[in-house]
C-alpha cells in the first residue's frame, strides 16, 4: 500500500491533459502500477471526483517516461488511457497529444539536457507497438519555454510550439489489405498510420457530418451502429477483440466547411473527440490522400482536417500505391504546457474494491 506522495507533473499535451510520471516513481509491475494509477486518477467514477482525472477520456491520461536504452531514442514513452468510469487502464493505443508534453517533461526532469534555443528530443513510443518520434522543444537559456504565439485548435490559448515528426513505416497503411471494406453494412476504409481508424462517410450514416459532438453522443442509434462497426473492424484490422479497448477510432468524414480538406467527427470510441487525436489525424490524412478510399480527396502533402473546434494541419508524405501505400513521414505542430509539478496522493485500498 502506498502511503507517501508520488512525484507527478500535470501537463496539457496538445488538446489533451494528463499526468506525467517518471517510470522510476511508479511500481515496475504493471498490475501494481495500474492499480496505483486508478487510485491517483479517481477511477472508477464518471467524475473522477476523488482523483486528478478530468472525467473525460481526453483528460484521463497518463504518460510514463524513462531514459531509453535504445540508441535511436533519448527517452521511452508509455501511454496509458485511464477509463474514467471503469477500473480499467488500457495500453492498446498511444496518444500523440500527450506526446507533445513528453519532450518538455524529459528536459524538465533532466533526462535530456537542453541544447540551445531548440532541443530535439528523440522519443521511443513503447505502445501499442514500438515507434519513434522527434519532438522539437523551445529551450531558450537552457530552460523549457511554454510561452509563445502558436494557437492550436482545440486549445483556446496560445503557447510555444512543439513540432512532432514521425518517421515512415515499412508496413501498409491499410491493415485489411484493401482500400475499402464493407463492415456492419457500411462502406468504410480501415487505416493505420500510427492510430487505427475506421473512416465512414457521414451521408452513409444519415448525418450531415458537422453535428456538434453532444448531438452525436446523444444519438443512441448512431452509437450502436458505431460500436457494431468497431467490433467488426477490430479483428479484420488485426486488433482482435476490441470490446475492452479504445481502438479503433471511428472517424465520420464529410466535405470541408471552412477551406479545409475534409470535415471530421471522431468517436474515441464512445465519446466524440472535441477535436481529433494527433496520430488519428495522421491516419485520416493518409487515407484522404490515397485514391480508392471512402475519404479520398486529391490533396498535396498538407491535409487540413476540420474538426469540432477548428482545423488540424497534417503534413504527410506517402510511398507506394493502392493497398501497399506506406507512410513516408509526417509532422504536426502542437503546443504543451506545464500546469503543476508536485506530489499526488492516491486513495488507499485496491482500485477495484
Ligand atoms: O490520436 C484521443 C487525443 C487522442 C489520441 C483519442 C491522440 C492520437 O486527442 O494520437 O492524440 O483518440 O483517444 O489525445
């Protein structure tokens, strides 16, 4: 039983918010770690009132960071999604938004020395499969600077930019081996360029595509259709039984409204995202740029993804053609901010008790 406080930094990472820990400050055993994190975050409880979680999937997130033993990386990043109303933590997905805070956190904790005005932090993303990213963090005078003029849709206030660059992959973006599939009676495209996403046209669901997230969440028939689609998509995307995981995400696509490339509404997978996830956006952008998908729109390397609170620009380049299309590289600009740094106090007992 833990009786002492545990070092924790609260950060906004992109359009999400989460608790950042050094791996060395948490139990090494995953079961013990998850039990402790549930008690820190306040799960299971929809409001997470007895913990530091925000009562929504986008504000109930954990980043576990450590020095990397991999020569290609400075730090390792393990992402954990804490389900607010269930005693469940899943490592079945990563989070590109929380990733935006990993570089600043690594410098703040002394895992990476600040190197001039910009410090490049090489991150090994541990889950769900090993992947890499480079985060460029502003560090004038050897300290992380969070202040800046970059306004990122999904966050009302400007801050310093954090550029995230993802390398390409040797595997196809289309895990079913097809550009389009028929699942749960719908024409869809299954894409995975860092986040497994199923794209479906709004019109095929009888939607306009620009509905507010609350309207979509309150539509019980739609929610049932989305879940049926998700459960069918899991196995064909190689994800197995996805009943208890947060993947794949379902992105509803329709024509752009504001000079963007495409309009999106994304189920993550039960609530609707206030914006769109980072790697989710990369996967959507890759599908949008590939002829033969249900979302194809001829576009240059810049794909402007409209979402409920603005537009998310993804720069994406691809290799190969058709079902063999692969990600060459992608990059996005996010912001992050340290909100608090101190100790957190878990409730005692067992999380599921
Ligand atoms: O897709 C939400 C978020 C995310 C994940 C989600 C993310 C990503 O916005 O890389 O960032 O899709 O569950 O934080």
